[in-house]
C-alpha cells in the first residue's frame, strides 16, 4: 500500500507541476533549415523575454 501511495503522490506532483507551468506569451514562426525544410523538435529561447518554445512536426 505504501508503494501505491508514493506512486500516486508522485503522479499528482508531476501533474500539478505541468498544470502550473502555464505560458506567459506566444512565440510564433516557422523554423527551417537552409533548404527551407521544417525542423521538428527544434528549440528556441529568447533570453530577453525569458521565453522558449519547441517546434512541432511542421517546424511551427
């Protein structure tokens, strides 16, 4: 029972952390390579705004 209780608590904390992370703004655009092909999973961070994003499958 202790094992299940620990798993449930860890799951709750993980879900709560994700829910509270939220977003403070929007970064829009498309990430491409030199051939204009999308770069899925590319990460962008703008230090001045302290904002970051990860591109989806289409580079958006």
